[in-house]
C-alpha cells in the first residue's frame, strides 16, 4: 500500500490519482477564463475586453464572438479594433432574432474567443438552450473562451440571493461550470463606488437607474453579493491550491471557510467552553465569536470573566438582549455565517431532560444548519442547566389553572380535615388565590377566590354539603375570607403586573444600552442605517425598514421637480430587516405623509390606520422637511395590536437615539466636507499664487524684450537684437510649458487621460528622452541602462512625458555644474527607471509631499523657480499606466535626490 502524504510511514508521498486524472481530462480542451463580478456594472465586460485588446496588441489571435455593451459607451469603445464575428439570425414566430454564431466560431477557430453573458438563455432554435453549453462545445473543440458572469447567477446561490435581495434570478449557471474553469478573475469595486457609477448613468439609463436604486441596487444588497463573490473566489483559490498540492504530493494544512461561535453565560462551564471553542477555531483556522445573550429576569451568574477570557484569546465578543435564548443564538449565528456552535453541556435536571427543554436539546432540534459542539461541565459545576426555551403561555392555560389550583387545595383540605378547623382550612384556599393572581392576573385571582369560597363553604363549613352558613362564627369567617381573598387577588394581580412590567422595562433598558454601545463604534452612514433597522426589528418583533429622502444631488438627471419637495418627497429604502421588508404603494403614500408632516402615520395611529405599516419619523435638527431626517417603517399587517405600551416606549427611546446618531453622522459628514472645502481653498490659493508668480515672470521678460526692440531697435546691434529675441522665445516656451502643465493636471484630476498602450522598447525610449534633454540644456546626462530590459505595455507618449519631467526636474535642481544620471534595471518582477541628481536634496519632512500639486520644497526657492507640477504630473501619469513612483533623498553624502518609477514587466 502507498503511504498517504504525511502518514509517517517513511515512503515518499505520491500525487493523488484523482488530481492527476483531473489534469489529464483537461488535455486537448480549450481553456476557460471567467471574469466574475458581484453585480451588474462592476466592469467585468470592460476588463475582459481591455485584456483582450492587450493580448491582441501582443499578437494573439483574439476574436469577439458576442459582447453586450448595454448602452455603455466605454464598453462599446473597447470592441473597436477587435475582430467581431457576425451574429446568427434565427426565425422565431415571424421575428428575426440575433444570437451567437456557434458554427461560425467553430469554423473560425480563433486562439481566444470572447463570449459575454455566460448565463444567457439562447433563442429557440439554437443548438443549445444555454450559452454555457455553447462554451462547453467550444472548449471541447480546443478553443479558449473568455466569458463574464455575476455571482448571483450561480445555481447554488439562487435561493440565498432571493432571500437577500427579494429578486429571484431566472438565468443560472451550474456550479460545475465555474468550478471547471481554468482561471477565474474577480472584478470587484466597493458598493459605494458602484452606486456612484449608477448615479452617473454609467450602468443603466436614468429611468432604469432610478428603479434599480430603489430595488436591487441597495447598498446592503450589494455588500451581501460582494461578500458572496469574495467567498466564492476564496473557495476557488483554496480549491486551486488544494488541487496543486494533491497533484504534486505537497503536504500541509488546507484552509477552510468555517466560523466558530461560542455561547458565553454565567455558568461555571462558560470558560471551559471558551477554551474549547478557541481550540476548535485554531484547528479549523477559523475566526471565533463569543456571544452572550442577556435575558429579562434575575441574573444566573456573571458572564464577565468568560467574556474577558474570550477577548484575551482573540475572540470577537457580542452581547444581545432577548427573551428566547435559542432563537437569539440561531439569529446571531445566521447573521454571522457561523458554521460551528459551541455550548457548555451543563447538568440538566431529570425533568428538563425528560421534557427536552434544555438548551442543547432545543438546539439539536432547531440548529440543523450548524455543527453543534457540547463541552462537558467541569467537576465543580454544581448547578443544573437552566437555559430553557422560552415559550409564550397560551391564554386558555390561565383559566384552566383556576380550577386546577382550587381542586389541588381541596385535596389538601380533605387530607387535613381531621385535625384542622374549618377556619384554618379557609386560609389554605387563600394560597391558591394568591398563586393564581400572581401567575395570571387579578381576574384569575378573583375567579379563584369565588370558586374557593364556594367549595370551602360547601365541603368544610357546617352544615356541610350545603351552601348555607349556620352560626355567627361561620358567618364572620366567611365574610373575612371573602374580603381577604378579594383583597389579595387584586393586590397580588397588580403585583404580578408590576413585576412583568418591570421585567419588560429592564429588557428595554438593556436593549437600549446595547444599542447605545454599538452606536459608539465608528461606522459609516449605511452601517448606521442598517443597525437602526436591525434594532427596531428586534424591539418591535416585526419586519422593519428605514426610508430616507432621495435628493437631486444623489442621482444626477433623476431629481424630482423642486416644487414636489418636501410635500411629495421621493423616499427610498436605505436599510431593511429582513432584506425583503418593503412597503407597498399604499403604505408608501402614508410614508410620504409622515415625512412631510413629521407625524407617526399608519397602523395603530389616527392617520391612515388602514395600511399595513406604521411609519415613525426620525426627528433631527439637521434633517430636511421640518426636522425629519427619515422614517422607520414597521409592518404590522399580520398583528392585531401594533405594540404593547412597554415595547412602544422602548421603540420611541430607540428612535430618539437613532435620530441623534444620524444627526451626529451628518455633522461628521459636513465636517469632512468642510475639510475638503478648506483643502480646495488652500489649493486654489496656492494655484493663484503660483499663477501670479510663474505667469508674471516670463511675461515681464517678454514685455521687456519687446519694448527694447520697439524703442531701440535701429540703435541695437544685430547680436543684441538676436539676444533679445532669443530671451523672448525662451520665456514664451517657459510660459507654454507652464500652461501645458496646468492642462495636464486638469486632465489627470478629471480622469480624462486616455491610454494608448503598445509595446515600448525601454532603452530606445530612454535614449530619445535623454538626447532631447541634452540638446535643450547643453549638458551631458550619464547613462546606466540595462540593454536586456523587456518591452513594456505602456503609452509611449505619456511615458516620454514622465521621463521629460523627471530629467527637467533633475537638471534644474542639480545646478549648472551638477551631475544627472539615468539608471534602468530589473527589480524583481518590475522594471525600475531612476533619475538621480547631486543637488542639495530634499528635507525628510518634505519627501511625503513632494508629489503634491504646487508643492515646492525649500531647495526650489534657493535654486530655480517652478510651478511645482512636474512631479505631480509624473505621479498621475505613472499611476494611470499601472506604475508606481517614489522619491529618495539624500542618496549620497547628505546630497542628491533619486526619483524612481516602476512598472510590472
């Protein structure tokens, strides 16, 4: 038998036969590269076409089979210059449909075929119903295919996507197609950037963008889809590494995507559970979360030591307040995508084990999506497990308990009848009255008192077995019993209500304290709104959403007419819990009324009570529409009563805190905008100062030369006139360079630099730039250039501009007799081009700002005037071509500066 890798048998490790078989199956098949994105508009097709153009410029045979630009001009522009296959025309029910020409692609047999929209369903009459099946046939023919798709189209994720976004994807791709791809490239941008692209009209037309922003393209939806894409990409990378290791007989740990959560309480076993969870997380190489659920009622221990231990062991801790412990655990586990749950086993009593109400039993029934780990209790744990599933008591149980209490008390009375007087037996019935009143309320206590009096009179007061009372002693006893019973029923009932109300208030206070603690953490506006929706949903116990006004500044071209605000605002859902909570059209009319008037509207209020939602305003002094920043909507359509008074008060307090947090967030955003404006003002001041200096100096020289020529032209010698003309020309050229630099900075800042990449021979490009600098200055530049440098895919014009700026900068600051050198070499996987001078150098505190626009180091003022734009332009051009630029000073003997630009080869 062959030894497994790492088995310790001493035999050499052998490759996995399955891995080798998988590699053998790929022989002769065309490669498949998938450009994967989280949502439409992230740039999958654009990046795919950009890479295709790059490969085509390198000489590869690239053909576009089909590309859907969806009206995006930038994407359509990338197709220019590439060979495009004609589309096939299919007749279907009197219409002519255009589809990808599979037979034409097989006949053309390009080296690389670009075929967009992998999940697409082909028109009826096509050879295959799905495009991914076309791709499989192309690969079987040995053609390499590049394609694009979004993560929501994966078949295994369709249900999860539907739950998150509320939209069910109709066109799906089997997971084995993506798993069988030879390369998967993730095209990822943050949700905020994608939303900005949407608002700018770069993804959909304005009318489509408006609908998308209110539906699928919510920031929470995009963040969840992005996490799905990143996780699927991580799984793909892990699978690639695993396959490589198995095929090459490499041993080692293989990471997984697990997440471990441990339940922390006040019981003695909590610390042991935390340590065991840490070991499980370490074994799985997974993050660890420690969860403490605080419930109304007396504390059952201090969870502080266990939570502090969890933090010491590197776990993330979270505290939630809930009445139903198992439900709170499962909700937190689902919210954090937990795969392993760790709890202490405890020592449950026989009764709890028999009824199946221990926490472990409940989780075994309900936590079917998780791996459950039970940690044994330590030997010192003497308390049984008391964490029970909280079940609300049905209403009929209280009234059924009334006769049960009375009958049980009657049984005790018969047992004590021989040795106890009938008056003492009456006191026993008072116990049943108090118990019923405390447990269920005053009405149940009154009923128990009446029934107890009748049975006491009938069974134990002489004459027995009649309802008559004989003798003054019995009469006085019956009257006293009745009064005491009724008094106790009322008092005990009020006491029970007071206790339950106090418990509810404590629950609300704990919820508010936890909410305040979470609000204290730094977060952006989107996270804050999601937190508000989540907390409101927990307190109210029903679906919740947060609506905010859509201003004209948010979606250019989609703003509503000004006269419609604030009386008829355009409200959109910013956050929802769950994600599918969305008011209907009638409820949205109530929401607009609530926003415009600043009053609660909808179910349970005096305004539009027939709708199924209730909308509570978020009042804030910084908001619009009379101090209303937004609305919190609660769906009460399936409830007879919206909220009990205690929960309503808790919700009001929560909304007040949420409004304050929103106001603080808006103030912080305004402060940030103020800082940006201040920076812009400083930059504008610097620009005006630079313009005043750098325009006035050459203009003064030009004007002086021209005035001298005009007034003394005939009296001047030919040599003097030539010198004046030359000075005017030099100053004019200097002025032109300054204007060109200003225009270049404007182009860079506005993103208008268009790249035209081609293979650039570095030694030739460097030599041309150096010769031009030497000719202009009459000085020699030292060359230390590796002639074996590879050709780089760059824009030759922009690269030449970078070299010219760096050389001009070095020649100016090194002085008339200084030395300047150009060094080009390989630096790992990159090519580094450095321009060195032996000038006075740059102070260390100025190095971090040397590439900022209009920044001029102290050495500039001492040597030569300049606009401070050359290095800033060089940095912008280098970044536009995917390079990096750095500066070092001093480089030798406390003098000199070296500026290096690097490009990946």
